[in-house]
C-alpha cells in the first residue's frame, strides 16, 4: 500500500535509495520511517498527510534535515521530504519574497541578494529556511531586522485533515501566531512569505582570534562593546579549536582560541572604524576588518559542521558575559573533544528585544545572548564521552541561565525543556495545537511526541 495521486517519489524501506535518503545532517540520529514521501508540490504534501491520517501515522516535514535532534526523522512514521519544492519568487519593488518549503538558507540569500535585499537568516547555508523560521530564526541580521519570524508575513499550510489554508495576521491569526516560534507541529508549511530589507550587497565584517588565555578579555570586550553598539552590529564570540587551514599560522593549528566574528551593515567608513577595536588586544593570532559581499559573509561558517558527522547540542539564554561564565566555558571547551566542537554566543538585543513577547510564540525577547554548546565529531566510539562532557558543561552553566531555551537548539533528549522554552506562551500554544492538530498527527513537544 502506498500514497496515490502523487507526482513526486515515494520510498519504502525495501527501495533502493531509502537508506541514503532517510539520514539527515546528524549521523547520531538513526531512525527508520515507514516511508519517505519526496514531494514535488503542495498537492503531494496533501496526499501524504491524508495517507498518514488514514493509517494513523506520524507525519513530519523535512527541508534541510539540519535538526540536531532529528526532529524531521520520525521512527515508523512518514517523512514528508520538501527538498524538491524549491520555488523562490522575489518582488524587488514590494520588497517581499515567497519560497517553497524546501528552500535552503543559501538559496534564499542568493535570490534576495540579487536585488540587494535580505531577511534574517542563520549562519549555515545548508540549513532549511523552513525549520529555521518556525523555531524563531536567529542570525547576523537579527539585531537590525528582528528574528526571521518577525519578517514572516504569511504562509501556506497543509493541516492535519489535508486541507490547505493561507495564514497571516488576518487569516487564521492564531495559527500564524503559533508558527512564529512554535515549530512545525501545527501543520506542514509549503510556502513562506517574507518582507525583505535593503542589505548589502557589501557589508563590513571582522574576525579576531586570540589565545584562549585571553578569553576573559574577549568576553569583557564583547559585553562592553555590545551594550552600546547600534543595531547595525552583531558580534559573536566563539570558543574553539583553530582548524588546520592556511588562513591561520601553522603553529596555532589545533590549539584553542577565543574568537570574535562581527558583521556591521551600517555605512562603510563608520563600520570599519567601529570594528577596528576588535583587533586592538595583545597577542592577536589572526584578524581583519574588511568589506565583502553579504552573500559571502553568510558562508563564513559553512562547512564548520559538515553533513554526516555526529552532533550533540545544549543551549541556554544568558543576560551577561561575566568572568565567572567565561571560566566555565574555557574549562568546558578543554573537556569537550571533537574536531567540530565549539561554544558560541549569538548576540541578541536590538530589534529582537523590541517585539512584545506576546506578539509571537517565541518566548524570550529580553536575553542578550544565546549560548550554544555545539559538540561535533566523526568517530562513533567517542559518542558517550563527548555527550557526557557536553552534559557536564551544561550542568555547570545552569546558574547562568535565565531558564528559557531556543527551540531550534533543543536536542533529542530535551523534550522536558520544551515547556520552559515556550515560557509564558506555553498554554496558548497548547490551545492552538488542540485546534489544528488534535490527534497529534505532526508530533512535537506539545503533543507529547518524542
């Protein structure tokens, strides 16, 4: 038995290509759906959802498959693969874009930057735009433009009964509210509509790498700098191992560093003057302030967490970078093996903090930093040791947390953190879930699915 009236491709467990198709970005996630529905259009999504309902199966959408928790790979359910739905329409005059559910961030950036426009996007070009958006959407433009959801103006959604609705602030406003930060558990979004802004095509960027022994100075610099920085600037500190690439002096390859990566979308001369101070501390390993295409800057972290490696994440929101916090991060980094492991702090504030918390499902508008522990490695024999190290660091970080968490960074063993992640919006989200997905067809933490 299979899906009928389907123009895409359906892969069953016995089909050639099923094994390759089921795996996403994180090789730690090893689940087998009953079938994979590779959709070519919205009507295919409708048929897949109806089939799931008829057979009482969980139906989960996947765009880029970049979820660390494997949220887009259901065990025994239907994986509704949207990666073939790549339509992108940009209206330069109206400064809007409409994209299919399978568009990746790099593809969205390329299409909008062709017109000197952009919307807040994440830092990994291979991430699906849909997943990033539904969880909130943090990126280097967030302080200037707000989260990705703050720029979402409409969506097309396939509901649990197979019906198609258009949702925005006027149509199904409760659903539109929930989609903006509540995740993909209310329906399958087949089209996203964004408002765009004049950004680039050139922006001023900076990178500065210092020995890890300078971590407290780096942390103090970021804390002081960002308290008075204009919304044009985003500055992200990263505690990491310097990779073996020619960009860095050979004697520093494989050694720990405290780094800063910045983007300033303000006027070039003022931006360069502002960011020059990142290079002023002693013992600089490598650094620069330069102008580059925004499209190229967005590829800065591309490849830092390659597809098919093994990953485990933890994250918290924090309000301040203190010496005590940095001490914990430094010790945690030294305890965290893995060739792709790093600890980063995404800087918020600015436009993000000016949206009332009740306006969208995204629960935290006040925190100034989203701190992420990103453990990444290749050798499966290291799984237990690295996961345990990440958990130990997370436990030590709890006193610095404000108690909330970014939905997009929840890992597979953190279903119990969903309520604290949704904060004051939890009860309203639960009510919307009961209206639009009463049988929990799409899973998710509000329905109790793992």
